[in-house]
């Protein structure tokens, strides 16, 4: 999964924070095309923001990650994304014209159209 660099509150805080939206989407698209041995590519909403992660689903990602009510690492490094409930994630996925589903850690679907 391509990860956005969040340098805040680290020894690397002097470095550039994030690439442009276009560059990030290019990474997802190229990842889907070139990494044919990788079955799933995540666009973690806590790194990208909820709406942008939804857009990444149309550029090669097929997983937004799950709910994370006590996420601290990404936020300590400067992410400003808010906590997302299951209902919020489902709404975002549907708003992109996709069908949400829940899966276990091995990507076996446990609930379709969650």
C-alpha cells in the first residue's frame, strides 16, 4: 500500500510533507498496473483523508482500510483525518459508485454490501 509521508513531530519534519494529489493518484494507478502479483492495494483513509481515499478506489486501490477509533501514530505525525465509523466508510464507498463489503484479514468477504 502506498503511504503518504507525514513528517510532523519526527526528526524528518524539515522534509516536504505530501506529494500533490495527482502524484498520489498516479502511484495508485501505476501500482495496480505494475504490481500484478499484489492482490490488494489499500488506500488508508486515515493517511489520505476519507474523500481522497474514496477517489483512490477509482485509481487502483480496492481497500480503504477499516475503522480505527484509537489511531494515534498517523495523527501524531500530522494527519488531520477524523475518526470514521463503519457507516461513514460505507457511505463514502457507495458515493464512488462501488459496492462496500467487509472482509477478514485474508480478504475473505464476511459481509457484502455492508
